């Protein structure tokens, strides 16, 4: 069973067992609904069922069934919220990927067929996502996820083919 991160509990909120969650998903409305089950990561992962959901500033406030007391949820501060892979939504097109699909792929320069490294993380920026590529013995390479740079993604081969833009 694979679990995927969809949020992080950053603090408690009030005394009635609510937690502040930073969503780490493109589908927060679907992921955080009353009745949905999530797994709180930890030494012993805990499955919880969402009882209430409400937005609050840049957070989502959640409470869980049978945990309507701050003392019961305080232990979850700093822990990740995970969802089972069977709960992952289907994407709309073939050109869309989940972060966990991209991280770890080998990056190949289309022109030279040389390996540039592996995608280590994805940064969400206002204009577009930027892929951080770990290069052996060199500084990280930052690749914007735009059509002019990312030419093809081959998940089966574990590779992504890119066109490096010329430096100014």
C-alpha cells in the first residue's frame, strides 16, 4: 500500500480538536471533505475520518471523528496527512502528472542525449513549476516546467527529455 502526502498539520486551532492544515494537493476541495479518510503519518500511522472542514486564511481547519478535544490532536502537530494510492484522482490529460511521478526521473538533454541528473523536487512558483535537478558534483539545475523546456516525459523508462534554454 502506497501513501501520498496531501497536507501537513502545522498546529492546533482552539480547544475543540481542530487542526490547521497546509494543503499539499491540487484538489483540496475533493481531498478534504467530511467523511474522507486520511492517514496521519508518525511512528504508528493513525487513520482518521474528517468530521468538519472549513477554510481559514491560507489553511484548512479540520476536525476528526472521535477527536473533539485539543488533547487528542496535539500529538499530530508537525505530521503529514496522507492518502492511500487508491484514493488518488485520475488526471484530465496525458500531459498531466503527479509530483511523485516526476520526482526521481532522470533528466536527459534532447540535443546531446547526456544525462543532466535526477529531479529531486518541484517548486511551485506563480508563473510555473520549476523542477530542481540534482547534478553530480555541480550546483542544482533549475528547469521551468514549460513546453519549450520539457519536451517529453517517459514514465515507463523513468526519463524526461528537455531542451535547455540558453543562458543570458
